[in-house]
C-alpha cells in the first residue's frame, strides 16, 4: 500500500467520493481495486500516456479482470462525438456489461471523454479518474464535468457525472512536457484568485519551486487546489450558483480556444490570458488595485504563461463566440470577476461597449 500524502472528499451524499493525492498511486493494487466492483474494466488513454503508464495500471488491476484498452489520439482536436463513438464501438465489441468500470488514464481530454462515455454507456457505469497532467489533477478530474467539443463551442455537449474515485499520482508530473505543465499552473493560480488569498500569496513566493517541480511545493499546490474545488462542488454540484466562480477567465479562454482551433492554444494558456482580461475589467470597475494586475502578470510570466490573447483575434470574434457560451443565461452573458484577490463574483451586466474597450487594448499593464 502506497503512503498517501493526503485524502480529500467531495461531499455529495450518495455520490460522494475520495480524492487521493500521493506518490506511486497508479501502481497500488489495493487502492485501485477497492473502487472496482466488477470483473470488467475499460481503460481509456491516449497514444502519449499509454506507453508510460498503461502497463503499471494493468499490473495493479491483477490477472482476475477482463480488461479492454481503448487508445485515443492525443490532442484537444479529438475531444469530439466521433471519438466518443469510437469508444462505444470498442467497448460493445468486447462485450462489456453494466457492471464494467471505465478508467480514464490521461489528461483533461481523456478524462472528459471517458467520463462522458461512462455517463452514457448503458445509462451509466462506474468511473475512475487517473489524471496524469497537472491541469487534470487540480481541476478537470474533480467535480464531475464531462463533455466533448463542438465546432461552434467548447464543452457544449456533455453531462455532470461524478467518478467513484480520483487517484492523483504526483510522479506523473515528472514526465509532463513543460508547456503542458505550465498550462496546469494557470488553474492552480485561479484557485488563489477566486477563493484563497493566502494560497495566492504563497504562489507568488513559491512559483519558482513549482516551475522546478519540487515535490513538496507540488504536493501543497495540488492539495490546496483540490480542496478548493471539492468545497465549491460540494455546495453546488451542477453550477446553479457559486460553482460558476470556477470559470474565472474561462469565458474569454473558451472563445480563444474555439477561434484558434482546438489544440493550438492549450486550455490553461487560454485561461491565463482570460484571467488577465477578467482582472483588468475588475480594475476598470474600481474593484481591484492596478498593482494586483501587474502582480498577476509577473506571476504568469514566471509560470511561463501568456498574458495577452492572440494578436489576430479582434473584439468581434470574442463577442460572437462568447455569446454562444454555456454561461449565457436568458441572453445575458455571465462573467466571473474579482471584488478582491481571493473573492470572486459573478456579474451579468457587462455592456458590449465595456467589453469592446477591454478587448481592443493590447497592453493591459499586466
């Protein structure tokens, strides 16, 4: 049995589940087996992650289970209904029944597609998240949001479907490419901004250690991020209220991803630029000191993240795509802004003129 760094719980009544954070969890047979009720298992991964970790997970599952491996091509551009259909084709051909368990082994794309497949297959089967990227570990693997993209909008087709467990093996971060690692840091920074000012100040001091992937700093950042996510989701599972604060920077960011073509800008990169826009709008409204905007820019630079949207994306493109966002309610665009560092708010009163003036600038001071 591996020595766990920490165990958190997402409290959702009968749908509650643990989030395990520690080293070598992918190889722990007791931990994984305790969340698999049947003898059938589907492991969904991609052609980048599978060569690194598939054998380890199969060994942990033992010899008494019937395992089907489904390998997806790597990339956000494959987060589609067609990919979902490919998963169903292979699972049905292998004869999996309602007692099967779907395991997502990979980053956010694998987790989202696998979770959506688990929600749909025979009207819902057991599902476990084994996230291998920082972004998936601190954000997308926790909370039950599953989806695929549509050419007209990101994550527009999906379901809320909670896993039975999340196993975060911090060792997987050592093989993560630098750009993917930086993209995950954007979501870590987000948690400090929306609900945990002390964590944000810690990040301003500790970002060089995180960039160097120092184990103790990484464990602290992952635990604090997951704890914030679990608390918000426990209060508002289906984003009817407070959970929307988790979308800081995402409305702008999703517009960037859709405009540029899925996969050209990583999700965390787009969110980083979106958070700068959200904070600048908060500054313009007089809620945030301009010095905080400069501080966020400095933090993002150390993390290796962009501060500006794509130079070829004009305000019209932003407004068109943002108008299709899931967060539009009754024709009113909801944005997450900051009343203060560590205190997010949701507004629906941003005017077109206000947004155009914000988006026309290319040097925010961040």
